[in-house]
């Protein structure tokens, strides 16, 4: 287990107290008799909310945020600018906003227009440089075909680096998905996974691509699609880990216009053409929610929701897995977090992170070599596609998977905001607790749809979140 003094000041591990509430993991479910810290998370004073944009100027659903070396907060947004009155034919513009938390009126924008209409992923990187990278698809008129591009914004810069055209992906593509990880930002070296389907099959392609090389993506797996032009698997985001010459991509369980069948397997695809099938018990599903590189090069970070779709219950398992064990990986062995409802009863779907189209964000965050997994997303009733207001928020220590905070359902954050169509969070301080957390969210003017291709008009807001030991 992680040495608690490194992360939570003088908090110590003691006997289990059996407690639990809507804002924290149940302290009694460690399985080894140790206490799993309960951390209650609440929003700061409402006067602390910062409105970053005005006049519903964004049509965005994807965002990612981080703390800058100057202690400012930067939020990167994939904004789909409508080109007609109906909000269609959206063109991607990458927007970044740097907010001085000590002078909330000091907001520095950085804008990068593109000729694209789809961004696949926004990722943080940290190597010889630190910053944000965005993977998107754009047509090259000279080459007469689509290419994957990456645009980067370094933490120490106020303008985007010139975008880099990396690898052709063809023109006859359906149901496109992609994810990536940054190997070396300075040399524009990336590992990319790309998915497309035809009438019968889904093809997963992947490989290392480097600026200036004659890059191609190799076919690394083919799956039978359940129906014409439907994906057999969804690429999890974030869902790529890269070690030495081998990359790994996580895929969700198979599904077709709805939830997958109970017991449907997920998959771990390796770049050497092997596929690891992750099959849950017949009454459960494994939903991977995050999979990425760890500080320890012999391990990867993993996060899964293990759900019973019959009783609509579930628990999160989060921790680290040895690379040498990935071929026999069992997600059920990760340390569990069982969400509870506000009244202490069993959690329902509104207490879990559900929703598509980029509305739920999840990422691994590393501060001072301490790894944590953060999830944030609007509270959604998936049966009615109704947004219930507020943001579900979760944080876990990655090394042990045992220190965590969870605020969801009726006990969620910013519950007075009715129409939130996406959210993200970042940790601004690791002193005595995980408090100081910054939460970013899009406040929409009307009920969002669960479709990331046509996001509604919204504004970007920031607020402070405090998490303390109960």
C-alpha cells in the first residue's frame, strides 16, 4: 500500500471502522483489514466560481485541464464551431484558456483553427517538455486523403505549436475511433491506435509514428462487427499504454446500439498482434475506464467498472498491473470501491459514471511522481437520457487503489447546475489531503444530447473543490 504520509500528511492506517457514505468509498471493503480513507468532497463557496467564457460561445464537449508550473490552471477544449444556422457542418477549433487563480479576471486564451471536424483525444504529456496534445483527423488536399494530425500546446508557451501531419488513414472510413500516447513530445513521437469498420469487420490499427517519417499504421487486430457499420468494440479513452517497442490498447465490451450482453468480454490488444480477452463472470460486465502508462516502467495503470446490469449495481477497481502479467490480467483483483447512495443504500446508475459522446472524462494524473486517477462527468439517467444536474466526481490513488474520494448522485458536486454536458478535474495541491481540486465544466443553455458530434451551446466554468478526511 502507498505510504500514506507521502499523500495524506499524518493520516495513518488503522483497523477498519466499517463506515461509508455517498462522498467516499466504504472503509470496510479493503479485504485486508486496513482502513481505506474516507474523504468527503464539497464545492467551495459559490463566489469562487469563475466564468471563463461568455455568451454561450462554445459548442464543445471534450475538455482536459491541468495545473501549470506557474500554478495557473489551463483548460484545453475541442470546440466544434457550427458553419450553418442549424449547428451542422462543425469545424474543429482548439481552444485553451489559462486562468490565474490569484487574479480571476486574468484569463489568457490560445486558439488554433483547423480544417478538421473530429478530435479523437486530448492528452497530457510529461517528458522533456510538459503540455497538452490533441489527436484529430483532417483531409490533406494535396495528397487527396485523410491524415491523423497532432497539435501540441506546451505548458511554458502561450500559443500552439504548428500542427504535425503524421499518418494517412484512408478516405473510406466508418465509425472512426482513435487514441494515442505521447512517447517523446519534442520529436513528435507517438503511439496511435485507430479503429474503423466495414460491413462485416472492425479493424484495429496501430503503431509508433514520428514526425518526418514515412509512417503507416499496421493492422493489429480484426473483430467481427455485430452489424453493418456498427463497432464491435469501443476504444477506451484514455486507453493506451506504451512500453519499449510494444503498445497496448483497451477495448470496451462488445455492444450494438445499446449496452453489451451480460458477461460480454472486453479486450486488451497488443501491438504484436496478440489479443487478451477479459471475460467477466456470466452475470457481470467489465467496463474499462482508464488504462495508461505508470511511472514504474514495469507496470501499467488500470481502472475498471465491474457492473451487474441486471441489478444495476457496480464497483470500481483501480490500481496497477505488472506488464508481465497482462496476458493473465483479472480486473476483479483490483482494489474495489463500492459507491453508495446519499441515504447510505445501494447505488443506482446515477451514482456511477455513465454517458457517451465524451461527456465523461477520465485520466491518470501524476504530480510529484504520485499517480492518481480522476473521473468527472454529468449526472445522467441513462435509461431516459436525462441529465439530473451536477457532476459526479471520483479520485483514487493509483499505486494502492485504496485511497479515494467519491461524490455522486444526490451527493454530487455543483448540484444546482442543471445542464452540464462535460467536466474534468485536476489536483492543484497534495498537502495533507487531496484538497485543492479544480473542477471545470460546460454549463449548457439547454438539455444536452448524448452525442458528442453536435454539442449544444455552453460556457466554460471553473470552481474549487475541497476534499478532507472525515
